[in-house]
C-alpha cells in the first residue's frame, strides 16, 4: 500500500490504477476478516499518522485510497447481502413445499397411520424452518462468504432417509431408492447436511425422468462417508456446475456447505443421466 501511495503521489506509470487496486484489495481483505467499515477508516488514519511521522506527504494519495477502499467495502457488503438473501430463500423452499404438500394430502387422507406420518413431516419441516430463522441474525451479522456450521456426531444415513421421505412427499410417487451400508456416523451440521442433500436430490428429480438411486457408504480407509446420488433417466437439462448465479444457486449452496465441512462435491453427467458425489469427512 505504501509503495502504491508514493507512486500515486509521484504520478508514476499506471499509478492511479495501482493505488485503486491496492485499496480495493485491502478493503476486501479487511471485509473477509470481519473488520467493520470504521475499522478500515482507522487503518488509513493510522497510516496517515505514521507517514507524517516519517515526513512523507501523501495526504492526497491517502484520500484517494480511502475513496477506493470505501467503495469496494460497500460493494462486497452488497454482494454478500444478495447472496445471503438467495441462500435463505432457496433453503426455505424445501420445508415449505413439504409442509404444503403434506397439508394437502391430509385433506384427502382417511387412514390414521398415514395421517401420523404426514403430521410428523409437517412438524419436522416446521422445526427446521424455526432453526433456520434462529440462525438468520447470526448469519446476517457475520456477513461472510462462508456458511456457518455447528457440527456434532450425526447419523448421515438417518439424515438421508429423512431427506428422501420429504422428497417423496413433495414429488409424489417419483421412484427414489436408498441404500445405506455400514456405520454412517460423522461430525456434521444436521440442518446444513439436510439442506445440501435435499438440494442434490431435488436436482436429480427435476433434471431427469427416471428413478433416483441414493447410496451412502464408508470409504475404504473409513475416514469419509461417500454419498452418491444417481439419476438413471434421460436428463431434461444438464446439471449446472457450482456457481453463485441464480440458475446454479442450489449447487452453489451445496458446494459452500461441503467446503464448510471440509467435504468435496463432484458433479458428472453422461448420456444415461447425472451423478452427484459428496464425500464427507467423519471428523472435523
């Protein structure tokens, strides 16, 4: 930053661009560290005092740098706000659909045992919505690129079964088979794991016309759990690689949840369908 300030003062080659880039990079770094915009301003105040003590007159350069830094900081905050809203809205869809479909089925249901299952689905989905709502303040205050997770030892197989039960409620009689093999306990955030797996299952259902196979097994060395979701039907549309664009938000969220867990996500497709593979470390 000091070199960029001195270069700007001397009006060297590309000095303005160099100063702008240095200031924007500084703002992005401080934003990522969770420093408020007032903290960024204090950085420049300290720098100005230090330079004056060293008899280096770069007041105009510092003023220009502050302008670039403040602009970048606001841009980053707006980017994260937009992403935050997208993630929240996308996460709300599945439990809301599940509640709506279960309620609709209850209107025509006459068997008491089936009613109990549907009511339990409503209860579970509503509880997950409540937990998501409780997280909003924390996530909003953090405003970082990372999705926060709270890990504990969970049965990933049980989470998968819950996701599939919810998917069957939403998507009717769409054929979804589940295969669970071995001890499937791992340190995961249960709600985030549910959100990621639900997004993958939904991707498979909406982009194909045939049965969905969901399989969870332990890796050969036992250190990871491997979730494989396969759509064996002809794809209506190909899977979208993880990105933060609107049309790829579902897989982008899965990618972010995987990163927060130290997990990996692979997406592949061929003439027979699509395959989503997610490897979860057993321990954080």
